[in-house]
């Protein structure tokens, strides 16, 4: 996303502002009235925030919120949450290892 880059030009900000404004104004037609929330509205202010304070990563919580979403998909109940997360992580690691072993056999 342009507004999270290390180096952001005025052209990047202007382009992103135009794109976000177009998306926000078309969202109701594209997705219906239910999508018209505060989170959608706040997109209209993203470019001006970058002008004032720099890249979004410097002060926005979306990276942490995204990780919370990843964590929440790693458990199914409120019982033994840590054990569920560990097990889910181990399973993902096993899948990566199996995938890389398959690639080694195919291409090795």
C-alpha cells in the first residue's frame, strides 16, 4: 500500500486519495448499505493523515489488528487457548516442511 511505504511522494498521496475517494463513493453501489461504516469513512482521511504524520505504519494499529485476526483463527474454543495456538502453529510448520520436501523430490 502506497501510504505505508518508507518513501511517499506527493504524487503517491494524491493518487491514493483519488483512488480511496472513488472507492468510498462507489462502495454503497458495489457492496450495499451495510458496508457503509465508520471504517469505510475513515479511508477518506488516510491521505491527509500521511501528509501530517508520515507513513501509516508509524502510528496505525492495523498491523497488530491483522495479527490478532491470524491468532483468532488458530483456536476454536475458550478452553486451553495456548495449547490450541501451539498445535495450530506446529501443524502449519509441518505443512511447510512437507511442502518443501515435496518440492525437493520433484525438482531435486
